[in-house]
């Protein structure tokens, strides 16, 4: 289970407008805002270190928050402090700010993928699969192929142990011939060799055309 958010107050307390009003109010309110910032900054720093150690530096939560929270003494204005603390509260409240929260989400994603028979995706290649699908959406947005076709193409990457970057360079070719590609057996001699795998498929396609 992901760690519970370590926020002392409800979310309305952390809005920039409310925080700025308190900073401009009594000394006690001003002191409380500054105290909360230092507390949450320390929590965030430790969480970011854990994300980095676990290899999650490419996550949106990490990228958006790393190096984003200066020490209190380095914040120049009340408006900046209000905004930084508001950002901090959202990060701390997010399940994606913890390693356990990210792993929990990954497990749910895997369960959904396996329910759809995408058993070739596992914990070790889930990140690569996500990047592969993102590249498909960027490149093939206007094409007739759907995401299921792209996922099947990724199964070719896994089956033949080829570099997914090579496949990304020629998405349309693999999507167009995915049915034939799925029927190909992987040989030890060609495993991992993209050019050889594609050559085998080209040869298979030519034979199929001659029979027609």
C-alpha cells in the first residue's frame, strides 16, 4: 500500500491565495506557513531520493518536482512561498510521490494488460512498453491502426528480442504485416537481430504473394 499523504490541513488550506493571505496576516500564521513548508520540503526531498534510488527519475512526478523546492531562506517573496507550498502539498498528497504508490499503480496496469491477454508485458518491460505505445500514438495518430495492433507489434519485440527503437522507426511496416509477423517462429540464429528478423518477414511475404 502507498503511504498516506502527510498533510496537516485540508487542501483548501494549501491554495496559493489562502497561503498568501496568512503570510500577510499575523506573525503566528506567517510562522505556521513557513513551518509547514520546511516540513513538507523535507518529506518531499526524501521521497524524491527514494524515487531516484528506485529508478523512477523518468516519472512525471519526479521530473516536475525535483529541484523545485528551494530552502526557505532562498525564497524571495510571499507569493513565491505560497505557490511553492501549494505545489508541495499536491506532490505529497499524490500516490505517485512514493515508490510503493508507483508500484501499486504499475501492478494495476499489469493486471489490466493481462486481462486483455497482453501477457508479454511484465514488471521488467512495463516501462519500455509504455514508451513504445506513446511513440505509436505520436507517430500513427492519423492511421487506421488501433492501440491493440501496436501492442501486438510490441509482442514481436519481446518474442524476437529486438531493439524496440528499430521497430519505432518503421511502425507502419510492422502494423501492416503484424499477422504474418506473429506467425514467425524465433530462431536462435536471428534472435536480437532486427535486420535479420525483418529480412525473414520480407521473404515470407514474397512467398505468400507468389502463391496468390
